[in-house]
C-alpha cells in the first residue's frame, strides 16, 4: 500500500491575525511573489487529478491544509475540494487535516469538519497571557478568548483536535503554567513547535522570540517531570516530542521529519500549484515544479530535490562525542539553532533532554502498557 502525504496552502501566506513571530511571514517576504492569493477552482481540480494519478486502488492519501490561515480560502473551497476528491474513480482512503488559528470557525465549519472527519490542529500558545501577547489581530488585540470559544465548539461537535503551541524563548520559562493549562482545559494532545529565528538573519542573529538550546532543555526537563508524575498516576497526555522519541526507541518508527537528522521530502503545495520540498523552505530557489503540470512522482524526480536533501552543513564538533548521535544525526537542520548545539559549540539542548528522558523509557513503556501511544 502506498501512502502519500501532501501539505496544501490554499490561501498562501494570507492570515487574519498578526503573530509577532510568524516564520511563514518571514519566508514569504524572501520570495519574488509574497502571496499567491487563494487557490482557484481550476488549480484545485488539476492538483487533485495529478495527485491521484500516482495512486492505486487501496492506497492512502493524507491531505493537510495550512497557511497563513487556510480557512481564509473559504468554506466553499473546501466543500468543492472534498466533493471533487469523492468523484475520483480510484478506491483511495483519504484523510483530512487542517491547522487553524480558529478565528473564523463557526457552526457551519464545524459541521463540515465533522462530516469529513478532519483532524484539526488549533493554535493556542499555552497560556492566556503569552497567547495574547503574540497572537494578535490586525488591531493588536489578543485572540485567546475567541480561540477558546473555538475549542469549546470542537468539543461540542466532537471534532478530534490537538493543540499546537509555538514555544518562544519567554514562554519556555513557563512549563508549569503550560502544563497547568493543559490540565485545566483537559487537552489530550499537544505539539510544541520551537520558535525559529528568521531565515534571512545573518550570523545566526536572533530575536527575543526565538528559542535557545538552553531554554529548550530547561523547559522540556520541567515538562517531562510533570508529565511523568501524571503518567504514574494513570493520566496520559500525548506530547508530540515524547511520542516521537518513544516511537523511535520502542517501535523503531520515525514519526517526525528530521528526527534522525535526515530530511524527507514533504510535498508542500502553494496556492498557485507550486511544489516545494519542505514547509520551512517554501522559497523560489527550492521550487520543484507545479502540480498542475506534472504528477508528484514526476516532480519528486526533479534534479532540485537531491541538492535540498544533501544541503546540510557539517555537524558541529560536539556531535562527534554525543552518545545519541546515531538516533539524532544532528536533527532537523532548520531547528539547529533553537534546540540542538548552541553558538559556543558547548551545549546541546536535545542531548541534555535525552539524558533525562531515556533512562525512564522502560518505566514509561510499562506504564503505557508496553508500547507508545
């Protein structure tokens, strides 16, 4: 069985809020065309047709939607896309997912998401104060209250969702507050994304938002202590990084790109149909082709993919003596400055965390019934 995963940006970099640390706003500012607007019906149909061209009966297809803010493409866009997918002749299992800031979600959206079994990622920055500090509307007003209303709607409609939290350097000081928020809101699935420095910053110049390896390590050590204490009491919360490490060590499964230092091609499709290898590098120089002109298999065979996969610089000297080198390989190259080896080449945040996490793996797997969740 073949399984293809595609990340679609139906509204390009358009967004209805102004997150102060937005990495995609930085990415789009470096392109010749900053925004490709909203994906047209013609491009949508050509995209689905060419994606299905590489599939066979019994295959599986995952379509995820991101932005910018993908709901700005409009509910009719998604209704048309899912209807067009259902008209394809091949018997393919299709899974849908969407990452949203939640601002536009209403009853109509919820009924649609429920009908088509969407898995929803809802962006909440772990604590009301920090969320409203950085995730603001065009007038500079915090959006936490509206996003919590959206969470309540997902619960009402029984729509499966997880919380995506951008871990900024200031927020990483608040592991206890974030974990308390998880408990109070009965959040079962949490993914934390390290806040990144801008791609065009010189000499690793950072901002006050960008995470550091030291802060990464201290945050995850505190979070892990709280999480493990709860697990010992029979309460399990899915935290993406913990799940990824357990899947790697216990099940020998790689469940996150870059987890072992190797890039994997991600099919990222912008609103004009352009295809890129990674969501972090949706840049003109890495454009592989256009989905309206070729299938994904044809685009994957582009000569540009190999330079991207091999573009990592030499690993820091500290990696040479690391006991976890084989299971890390230097990690994701885009995350190198925020969670791995620091500028002084003396400290690795991920190594520091693994030293605390790995000795507990046997106990964790026992508590989880012998396997990761």
